[in-house]
């Protein structure tokens, strides 16, 4: 399965989801991109993923423009802003999903509070992407459950 995870900066949420999804199932062909990519992956995102044993330190933010002409099994947006700014894909996209997450990079507080916010968002991503990954695996096995409505619960909510 070829999967693209998009957000605005491709420096935090999409990178964490990319790293987790790839570690969950190495058979998944996972990419991430941003509509307005940052220069580097957020260091705190790297840190909190490393605590799970997932190394995203070698990842680089990439523009979604690089992927518009490709075919995708899933394009998953993880921030609400990408719903407004996401360009049109010229290649075939079988399933589009959206699951918005708070941007921990915008959180203000003490260093401990900031880290706690990153951990919270990471854990929310892991929980949501576990359901998404299970639905993708069912589709890989030929189940119709994953394709009914395009979301992991079988409805149309985009979870």
C-alpha cells in the first residue's frame, strides 16, 4: 500500500505519523509531505518518537508538489489547514482520509508542559493511526470493511 501523509509544514505531525506507520508495518510504502514545508523536522518530534524506539531523525520535510502526479492508495491529512490548502492530485487517489491533530509546535508553556503536549499529540496520533493501519491491512487482505466510506470504522467520519 502506498500512503501519503500530509500537513502544512511536514515537520511534526505528519513526520510522527509517517515514522509510526512505517514502524507498525514495514510493508507499507509511507511518505509524508507538506503544503508549505519547513526547513527541518521538529527536534521535539524526533525526541518523542525516539522514546518509542522510532527514529525519524533522518526524515526531511518535502513539498506535496513532488507527489501530485503519483498514484496513491491513501492520502491522509493530519491538520485542518491542509483541507483548505491541499492541491489537486493529478494521479489516482483511491482513498482520502482526514484526521486533524493539534499542532504541538504552537503550544506555549514551560519545557515540561511543551514536552507533555508533544507526548499527548504523539499518543493521539498512534491511537488513530493504529486504527487506520488495521483498516489498511484489512484492505490488503481483500476485506471490504476498509473501503466502506473510506475510514477505519466503516462509516464516513474520516477517523
